[in-house]
C-alpha cells in the first residue's frame, strides 16, 4: 500500500496530536499488525518515525499502543534513538510506559561510551526522569568518561539544586571538576553546596576558573573558601 505525501503527513500529525483511533486505523489498513511490510517501505512513515513523533510530543497513549502492537521495537541509546528522544523531551507518563515495556531502558549505555540513561536524562533542565531513575536505584557508575558524568551534566544543563543533592546522596562523587562546572555556568547555589560537601583543597584550578568568570559573587565565594582552608592549615602547624 503506497501512500501519498498528504496521507503520510496526516498519519504523523495524528501521532503528534495523540489521535490513537486514526493511528490504529492506519496500522489496520496497512496490515502492519498482521505482518504487513509498511514499516520497511520507503514510501511509508516507518514505525521508528511514528514512535519518534509520539515521544517528541509526549503522547503516552500512542506510545503504549505502538509498543503493545510492535513489542520488538528497538529502544536504546544509539545516535538519534527513541530513548534519547524520550529523555530529552521528558514526560513522566510517557516514560513510565516505555519503562513498563522494558525496564532495561533504565540502565542502557551508549555504544560511544559517552553516557548512560541517567546521564542522558540529566542533559535537560527537567528533573522528572532523573528523579524516577534515582528512585529506581539505577547504578551511578561514572559511565560517560569522555563527558562529565551525571552530576557534572546535571549542573551544566541546569538541573535544580534538589536533584544535585539527591545525586550526591545516592552516591554521586563531588570532585573539583564539578565545582569548576558550577562556577563556569554561574550555578552559585550549586557551587555553595559543592564547596560545603566536596573536595577539601580548591585553591588551584577552581580559583583560576572563578576569576575567569568575572562574576564577583563566585570569585568572593571561592576566595573565601580558599582563605578558610589556608587559615585552618596554619592553625594545624602552630
């Protein structure tokens, strides 16, 4: 069954609008749910396209229907994958549908070694999915060695302080790199928390980063911390 451009656009628009009846009708008419080959034909919108649109527009009912009808659909962390769309355009109801279909999505790792599900979910300013994953007890192993890890990315991408604290309480390690990221991105509330709970000596790289920001509050904060460390050391020697 070859489709006109207009019909293809109509089906994709139905996914975007959450029109489950129209999507089901299309699948039935195309025989896809009975082994039809429409999902492989270049003239048809593919199953991946339908899922991508439904995830992007946060249409949980469409996602649930497609996963139920086509249970072997691939959800992973490859480039431009469906899971990345679900994580970058987060919606709790939609992600719960994906997670219920395959709980393994909570622990996917990118083939490139640049991250895992938790890290990828932190690369937005919405804490919904990271909170869900942390509540599910996902492994905080520092996958994504070429990047910052979940704590660094959460800071860089603007995740709220509450999530930063939760990551640390769940085992995320505060290193000087995280304090540098907080300074560079002007996350003063986060920087205060990290300095109170993180690496002891920050008088090297972080001082340079702080001065490089030109932000007087950040400079004052870091310099004050460095001065306190110096005073403590002098007391120990006296």
